[in-house]
C-alpha cells in the first residue's frame, strides 16, 4: 500500500505530516486534500500563535497522542505547515 503524499517518514521513528491550514473556520475539522497536503480547517484565528496551538491540539486529539510530543517543524507563519508526530507512517495513515 502506498503512502499518501502528505505523509512522510520522519526522524526517530515518527512521521511528518504536511498540512494546508485554513484558520478562522467555523469549526476545526479535516477537510480533504489541498494539492499534496492534508487540508485542516481550524476555528482559531492566526493571532499570536493561536492557530498553530490549535493545529497541534487538533492533531494530538485526532491521533491520540499527547500534545507535548508533537513538533511544528516548518510553517510557523504560513498556511503550509509540517508537523512531526511520534507515530510511524503506517499508524498515521489509518487514524
């Protein structure tokens, strides 16, 4: 089975998830694909890191891992973000 384009093997046995984030949505939810990224609508506004925190909170809940174990690798001030999660790609793809 091939891996989705938005999912890559990361360091330390984890995975890197490429996201396209739409802040200020009416609710936080997965919204399909945006090119080669997983689209994520987030209710938080992009003010003082609130949207980035909401992205990490959403992913932690979705994947069932503690939020403190997630790392925002790229895209601090961009809609396109890369997040490292402590799960192998095989576990992320079925979450």
